[in-house]
C-alpha cells in the first residue's frame, strides 16, 4: 500500500497521540480522599478484585462498593432492618464477602459481584459484638468484643461453605485477658498459613497471638508496652499495622519471626484522619475508613476513605 509523506506524518501523529492518551490514563493518580454516602456510618473496609473496595455500614448492614482509582461507587447491599456491618473481608476464590454483624451475633455472607445474600450464620446468642473477620484456607474467624471467644466457620478447599453451615465458638485461654463489661477483642489478622491468628484487645491495648485450634493466646511482648485504642489491624509479612482510632494514627509494629515479640517502629498520621477504624492495602498504599466516632451521626454527616502511604 502506497502512503504519501503527508500520510505517514498523519499516521505518526495519530499513533503518538494514542500513546500519549494511553500513558495519561495509566498514570492517572488514585484518589487521596474517597467520599462515602452521607450518613453512611462506616467501619470496616476490604479490597476485592482489581481496585474494587467494599465498606460496611454499622447501623444498617449496607455495603458500599467503590473503585480506589476513580473514587466512584454505589451501594451494593442495601440497608436491612436488624442488620449491621462491622469488619468485612473478601475471598478471591469465591468472590464472597464475609461481614461481621456486630450486635446481631451473626455473620453475613454476600456475593461480592451482585450483592445477593449467600448465607446468614448465627455465631452467638449471648450479648455479643461480632467485630472483625479474617479468612484462611479452610476457615473464617471472627472476633467477639463482648465474649472471651473467637468464632470459626469452616470452609471447603475451594472456599465454598459446607453444608450444613455451622460455626464453632473457641474459648480464648492462656494469657488472654478479658475485661467484663468492656470492649475487648477487636481487630483480627492471620499468618499466610493460617496457623496463627493475631488479635488486638481494645480494653488493654495488648496484642495476642492465638492458636486457632485450641484458643490458647500468648501476649506479644511489645517494647513500647501497648497499642491503646487498637481497632483494625493488617499483617503484611512481619509488619503489623494497628489502627488506633481515637488517637488518629496507625502504629507500625515489626514482629519477630515467631510473633512472640514486636517493636513499634513508626507511627502513620495524617491531618485528614477523623477517627479511622480499619484499613486495607492496595499496592503501596493503605486505605483507612474515617468513622468519625467523635461527632454525632446525622443523615448529612460526611464520611470518607483516606489513602496514606505505607
């Protein structure tokens, strides 16, 4: 095919412009502050496929799904009477979203794509606050802030829920210190092999490593003493990030190889923190939910997700 010199110049300009547009799109920065619906009253956050994230609503059980890159999103799971959404985690194997139901005593499982309910499992009938959740290869674990137990829901190897859908309460023993009438076990994480769980106790600011089979807890020796106001936690290798909600900061704790001790090596702060509760990781960034527990909630109260560097 014969192309004139002028034609080659035009073709070159078109190709160059296309690459410039593609490069600009690829280099588009992620949002530093992502707005959530007014009055949403968020608490937990998790990252799904790609740059998708999910945030739960404390008083309504609704789940918001958004995009970390564009900052746009909408309500995936609508508000439902008698439900709550506190901590939540996404399982890539099934696309299921596991939600801690707070004072309801339930765990709720939703389809992360459609928002359809997969299951609702009652974990506890006693006064409870099912707070945080973590997924391992063969089980899902939940903390209970008002009872000295963790709750386990078994999973099949492919992540599916076996029938019948049951849960087991595992009493916390060993070093675990439970303060009746107080808010106790809060954030929850697991090592990659699922053999060790880590929880933070809001009541005494202590970190514990827990054997998920026996419930035996060993207090992690922190050179800094404690992590007061510990809420959501995130374990990355040997680094543990602990959200300290009313302190408006995230403690960075470097743990020993056996998780028996740790040192507070850094504090992450930001002027835009407004009582952050939980965090999720995407790339080199952490995304924290601003729960704003320091202001009375109203239908017009503004809530956000804030991006900070690890």
